[in-house]
C-alpha cells in the first residue's frame, strides 16, 4: 500500500537558491544566448561543439534552467559577457563584500544602459 504522507513543499524562486543573498538572472542569459546564436545562424549543436559542451547544456540554458558553472562561464565568454552583469546582491549583504566586487556589481547597470544591445 502506498504511504499517504505528504511531501514537503518546495519553495522555488526562479534565479536563486532559497536563502541566498545572490541572485542570477538565468532568463536574461537565456534570451541573450538564443538571440546571439540565431543571429550567427548557429544550431544548438553547432554552438555546443564550438564552446565544447553537450548540446543539452545549451538547450537547458536557453530555457532558463541553471547549468553547471563551467558551462555557464564558457557560454558567457562566448557571448563576451561577465557573470557580474547578470548577478544581483541583496543590499544588506553588499556591505560584507570587498569594495572592488561592489563596484563591479554596481557598474553592470551603467554598462548595460550605455552599450545597449548588439
């Protein structure tokens, strides 16, 4: 007979771990990656072989699903972007960061506004 115990509810926050002061904009990366790939007329498999990862990594990332850090970093390098450009940190946590990191995170908003889309 099956157990009638209820499963514990899972608190899902898109783009972050629960309780983490840092969030990552997976949807923004997904949009940029897909538009850059399509503008260069590359298939998912073409991009995967160019970057050196499995095609399922790109498939998942283009659907805003988190992927392994090494794959994410190689795809951000391919895009010419830094991880800080997609990262947000809670205000109360920023005081604990090194000043150089705070400047990088704060500078991302200014760079995005000035450079615009490619």
